[in-house]
C-alpha cells in the first residue's frame, strides 16, 4: 500500500478503483486488482 499526497492519481490507475473513508483516513481500494491500494492521512 502506498501513502500518497494526492489520491486522484491513484484513482485513475484503474477503472475499478474506489475511494473509501475509514477511521479518518482515506483509502483507494480495488477489488479486481488488490495491488492498487493507497492511503492518505
């Protein structure tokens, strides 16, 4: 999982990327390709 300043670039990596808020942190998760994960905050 990468920690990024901007999650907009991470969301554009794949069509099935989703932005999710959990415990005050923002995550990019991908069910189809689990390698494309990122966190912010």
